[in-house]
């Protein structure tokens, strides 16, 4: 499972943005997210592509720290994410704290939640990754690509977002056909739409998002494999 913990940036000097983000996520088809504590929300999704969509949506505004935890996670049927247990939840907490430490970089982190036995007779503990495992490297790869896409989104101007949002609303036709429709809707030339898209990096983002999802999925599989190997040892 993919656990996302999303915390508001600069909440002490800003209004509470959690209700608005929760509403946006519901509109995108993710109703299971809830406020966890303070200006923070949390949710669990089963697919890597969904985790990518949620994380990149949150990064767009620049108002959020995003932590993605990978690994086992259990939420009671019909229960709240606040009732969830498992290493992925602990990893998501670690991830959002790392995102806060990213300073001027894109505030997103991906952490692998792997159960590692402590000393004999003691309960298991949760760490970000086991030394030398593929899980750590795969998580870092997914994080790097997500940050690159996030940087593209955060640097996009309002004018560029207007064109991108219009194109997304018109998805379904051929690329050039949709560009023509977008130009007509926006009252500009098709050449203007094309130039704006080029500067916005939209085509690069579209190409990279599936790659980010695949890397996140590979990282998740590596986490589960490492956890299974640890349990057998």
C-alpha cells in the first residue's frame, strides 16, 4: 500500500488549507483522505499511479509537504486512515519530516517501510530501509523523478496552467485537434497554445508521470520483498 501524509507549509502564518485540499482530492476521486492532526491530512491508496497523481496535485500549489510511505499497511474495513497500522504509516511520517528538511528543493520524500528485527526477545521496529537493499535505491529513484516533475509543475506560470488545464479538460481527441479546441476556447491562436505548452514542459510531464508510477511500483515491490526476506531470516 501507499500511505501519503501531507502537511501544510507555513501553517502558522497562513489560513487552514486542509478542507480545500480534501475537497480537491474528492473531486479527483480520492475520498478516503482525512485530516489526521493539525494542518495535516493522510490517506492510503493501492496503486502507484494514484499516489503519483495525489502527490503531484499537492505539489502544484507550493503549500504542502508530501511524504509517501511504502510497505505493509492495514486499515479496518470502513475505518479511518487514523486507525491504520503498519510500517508504511511510520514510513510516511518519516517521509513528510524529510520533505520538510528539503529546504528550497521540491518538498517531497519517498521512504521504504521495512520491518527489521531488533535484539532477540524484543518487538520488531520500523526503519526507512535495510542497508544495501534494492528498496532504498528504488525509493530514491522514484523520489528523484517525482521531484523533477514537481519542479516543472511548481515553476509553471498561471498563463501556462490555464492552457494545460484547458487541454486536460479536452482530453480524448488527437493532440493537434485538442490544441485547436483549446485555442478556440481560450480565444488565442493555435500557435500561441503550442508555444505556451512548449515552455510549460507539459509534454515532458506527461511522458514522465508513467515512469514515476512504474518506479514507485518497483520500489514498493522491493519493500515487500525485503520485508518477506527479513521475516524468513
